[in-house]
C-alpha cells in the first residue's frame, strides 16, 4: 500500500526503494549546463517552487524513466508553456530543424 501523504518522487525511507543510494557522481551530459543557463536566464520569471510542482506533476512512470537533467528540461518546458512563453509545437519544430540540420551535415 502506497502512503498517500508523500509523492512518488519522495523516496527517502520508502520500502519500495531499499537499495543503497549511490554516492557516485556521474558526468552531466554536455547539454546539462545549458539547462542551468536557461534557468538562470529566466531570472525573475523562474520560480523554484513552480519547477518542483511541474516535476511532481510528471507522474511516477515519467519520473522514473528520465535523468536528472531531462526532468528539469521537461519541467522548464511545462512552466514556459503554462506562462505562454512558448508552445510545445514551437519547441518540437525547432528540435526537428536541428535534427535535420545535423542529419544533413552527417553529425
């Protein structure tokens, strides 16, 4: 039975997560620093509690299937959409442009 008072992302002491917590630090992806830069560039438009709320809204399946930085990118996009800064369609169109450019260059 799941404790309904805690979110799925709050795994501390949860018996479903009995494996030891790794203290090893992995190397962040090359684009990881860009997510931090974007968050910083948002300045006063960025609120940590909003990002946390968006992370909590992801759902357990998404939360458990993506990395630390991917979670933050998803949350930042959801915040930007919610505030009307951009749309998911705009982001997907730009991502497709970048993919096509890279494919054409052989990268």
